[in-house]
C-alpha cells in the first residue's frame, strides 16, 4: 500500500492589500470622504420625526436632534437642547407606551422650539382626571422646567388642534440663554 505524499503548497499567499475584497465593490471598504461644507443657517432648521413610545425612543430622539443642531451650526446649544428633547420624549413615552410620538425642532426668531406630541388625551371626561393627569405629567417634567428656566426660555402643555387629539408639550429656548447654560455646565 503506497502512501500518497502531500505536495507542498507552491503558491505563496498574497499580501492583504492585493487580495480581492470580500465585498463585490472595492470602494465599499474605503471610508466615504467627508464633505467640507459650511453649516446650514439656523433659520433653516425645521425637522420633524416620529419615534416609537419605547425606552429606546429617548436615545433615537437625542441622536436625531444632535445631528440636526450640528448641521445648522448650533452645537453651542446642544447640551440644553438634548436635555429638553430627552425629557419631553421620556415623558411622552411614559404616557403613550408603544405608540408613535411626534417630535418637531424649529428655529424661530433666535430660539429653538421643541415640540413633542403623544396620543394620550390632554383632557378627560372627568375634570378631576384631567387635573391628575396634567399634574403627573408636570411632575415628570420638573427637570425640563429647571433647564428651560436656566436658559431663560418658556415651556408648556398645549391643547391639541381641532383635527387631532393627544397632548402637545413644547419648550422654547433662546440661543443666548441656552449658550450661557451650556457653558455653566462644564
């Protein structure tokens, strides 16, 4: 019985740079070049998006807000703006779990307006239930109130429009006050 002898591999491995990439297009493996462009003006900031009423919604909302603010050269107000977006989104998710939450960021007359709408009714049939519900939501938003006050802004709960139900909570923070607040945090 003869044994077959394994022949040595005569092919030498190619260096990693010469190997065919795993993907079909070699350009995919290269990082995309970053476009060098100036930020958009704050006056053009007008974004709306919907997130699910889940615990992850806060992070998603903050990430979207951060991207929007930076695209418009508003990094100086990022700290309070993200706190506000996070607090409003968390409260809305608490009142409307597993339902869609609508978030809006707008720049108006030197201020950032953040609106979060959830489908939980603003008013109930029983006025005592309405007062209890509003009181509970207001307590949940104590930190929001402190941040907005420190930024010299305003916030509140609005009645829904004629064509919608639910609760709309908003906060306006002027750039000067928000920048001052952000600088005091570090």
